[in-house]
C-alpha cells in the first residue's frame, strides 16, 4: 500500500493537466498513488487522464458526473489507500521535493498534519510571490498549545498533507456543492489534530491568474461563505471549545466575510449587493455583537475599515457607482 494518496480533482483544465501531473510524477519521494478524479469534464481532460494512467501504474482515474470540487475530493478520498492524503488542484503544480520534505517532517514529528508555504504564481508575467502559512516561530504544535493556528494559516486544502484518518475517523468531508469549502473543513481538522507540523518553505505553485478563475467574482454563491463559517462555528460548539477560541473564530469568520464583501465593488446590481451586506452583518452581529473589536486585527489592509460597517460600506459603494 502507498504511504500517501495524492488526490487531483479535474474539471475542464486540459491545457494545465500535463504540467500538473508531470510535477507529481517528478517527485523525489516515490511511495505514493495518484487519484485523478474527472468531475464530468466536457473538454479533453478525461482523455488526457486516461493517457497518463497508461504510463504509470501509480495512477488511478475516476470518471464521474459533475458534482463540484468538494464532491471530487470526497470521491478521491473514498478510493485512497494511503496513510496520508494530499490534494492538488489540477491547474496548479508542485515543487519536486514537496512530498519528500513533508513526509520527512511527518515522520520526525508524528504529526497528523503538515502545513507548508506556497508560491502564488502569475502565469502572465511568470512572477512568483511567496505566501507564508502559520506562525513563523512554529515547528510543531497543537491548537490547544497555540490558538494562532486559527488565525495564521490559509484555508486552502492544497498546502497541507493530512493523516487520512483525520477525515475518516471523524466523518469529515468537504461540503458538497459549496464555494469556500476549505473554510468549512480545514479548521475542523485542525481542532482534531493532536500535532500540526510546519515547513517554512514554498513547495506548491498556486496559479493565481488562470483565465476563467471565478474566485474574484461576486454572485449568489458568495452566500456560501456564511454557510462555511456556520459549519465551523457549530462544530467547535459541538466539541465544547467554542468559547475557548471565541476571539480566534471571530477573526477567522470576520476576515473571510470581509474578503467576500470586497467582491461587491464590481457588482452593478445594487439591490443584490445591499441584500448581501445586510445578511452578512446580521450573521456577524448574531455571532459577535462587539465586531469588529477583536484580539486580532480584522481590518488588515489599508481600506478594510470601510467593510467593517454596513452603513459605511453601502455609502462607499453608492459613491463608487456614481463615479463610474
């Protein structure tokens, strides 16, 4: 049995697949399987996956009806046979030492999860920006030892390697059909990990500017961020640790909601935007009446203060609209 299962959800990314899969097969660590999940692609992606399967016995391909990113990841996990699992988005690629570096860290620390830095890669210019994840002074810790785990790591599934039992033993899966699905999953895993290790080295290349990337768009799926925050808060309440990490959870929910509120800047449907602002702040006030007051700085960037108050935000958006 392989020590690690690498799960790659795939949907209509034919132009990026070869680079992604090649980067996995080029790993210096060889004891792994690759599970390529074709989530109902309508381009050549499925054919490309099948051709790669013929080249390497470690590759397995699943063809399924379209169910979204979460569904594809969950299907891959069902098939996984490794002790550990890694998720790689099919338009990204990884550094050759990624698996070896992380597996050595997991063996040294006996951690349930390892988190590493990544490159934010801009295809148009070839520029790479290093994004750090986790406290700079952390090597291995737990949430109980360092609550900053909730405030200093990226939501993303893909800059982490997990002990597969974290998902299976606690019946955790990625929420089906939702955007921001990592937000509803990552911190639930953190809460259950006995030890979390860190590699302060960029090992993953996240493609920031792929054409067709919808992460910056505003539409009705922006409401999903509220659902994912609720999933996380409810889970911490079930575990009996919500009050212990109240300030950290306020920061976590607040900054993610603020990032979605920023997307309203380019939306011309003022009714849709105003309704979204009202719902967001209703949730915020229900969960954290004193918001934005927090132990951690929620308004992290220069103009974030605009988005911490609904009246101020609506006035700003109205003025911005008139200037266009």
